[in-house]
C-alpha cells in the first residue's frame, strides 16, 4: 500500500507542476513575451496544453465566467490537493 501512496503523491505533484507551467506559458504568450511562431516554444506550449486541457475543460464548463479571468487552474490545483490529502489519509492509517 505504501507504493500506492507514493504513486498518488507523484501524480498529484506532476499535475501541480504541469498546471503551473501551463499558467505561466499562457501568461507569457498572452503578454507577448514568447512567440508561438518559434517552433520550440510552440511544441512546448501545445504539449503542456494537450496534457492539462482535458483536466481543465470540465471545470471550465461548470465555473461561471469571471470577466476574462480563468479560475479553472486554481480549482484544479485545490481539487487535486484535497483529493491527495483524503486518499493519503485513508491509505496511510490503514497500513498501521
């Protein structure tokens, strides 16, 4: 069971860092700091976007619009952290 707890923690951390990279990349593209004309930047942007967007799309359908501000990454990060805490607290005490 300890391996399951480790796997849950690793997946939660991976999702956290991917969402954070997605948010930062979207800001850099929006403020024209990086240009999607560059093939390397475009491949990184679309790669991260392809991994994170399936997680964010259901949240965006539920959340109301907030004047152009996307709160779905925050909701996803909070949801993943809450899920991780609940799952790890249920798994770890069962081991003892």
